[in-house]
């Protein structure tokens, strides 16, 4: 296997047996962390470079963003990150084994602010049930958003479905998360003076 194949961060699941054996994918049994909707990949890449003892997987539906992340990870020769181009709901339900992830991140999900579009929000009972299943018991789920109404709705949904328990005091979010890697969106939103809301939950299974 040549060097370009070794560091290729794009994961073509059509060539693999499902559900994925992440130990085989990465060649080790290190903890695996998941990001849903990784954008241009900056958050995953920075974390992967800073924590080489962990493995990172990202899922992104938008092809242009996926390609940008893959190119950047190749350029920086990141060995412990893999990107998957597909719908996150399908991925959570079909391609991962139970108890695969010790942490999951959902950074700045599309808020779908119009009433008729709320059904498209990723924080919903069906998706969260699938996500809980592929995460370990007690695993962390972190969600960041600059959309306050979305945050309030997400907290309500979490309490109602009773799969993830908030570990933050009321009102259930923080405006600063010390030690956290900032995404590109995060930096832009802060520069614009927007408030960022951070939520953190434990998988209760």
C-alpha cells in the first residue's frame, strides 16, 4: 500500500462490509469520536491533530464541503480522521455498530427556522434514538448553535425523549466552553457578535 492510500481520509463505504468495524478502519482500538455535519472539516482536523491517540469520523451530506475537508486532511497528512459523504440519519441507522463512539458532536446544525421546515431538524426522536444506539453508555454528546430558538427546542426534545441527560445546570446551555476547538462558523459568528450556545449531554443507555 503506498503512502497516498495510507493517509486517504475519504472512506468509501461501498467497498467495506457493514456495519463498519472501526478497529479495522483505523487499524487500532482507540476511542472513536463522531461529528455530524462536519462542514469544511476544520473542527475534526484540529482535534485529530491535537489528539493522535483518538480516532475521528465525520459525516457530511454536502459534496463540496466533503471534498474540501478531504483535501485539507490530505494536505496536513492527518492519519486518524475519516470522512464519510452521506446523510447522517442513514449513517447512524445503517453503517455503524452499537457502542462505536465515546463522544459525538453536532456543530451548528441547520436550524430550519420556518415552521413548515421544523420536521427537517436533526434533533428529533428518530435520529437521536439511532445516535444513542451507536454511542457507548455514558458517552458525551455536544451540540453548538447560534440559534436560540433551536437551542430551546433541542433542550425540550432531549427532555421529552429521555435518551440523553443534560450535564449542565439550568438553563441547560453555556455561552462559553473552555478548551473547545472553534469551528470556522464559530469564529465568524463571534466576530459578528452572535451568542453561541453550547449543550452537553450523557448517553443514558
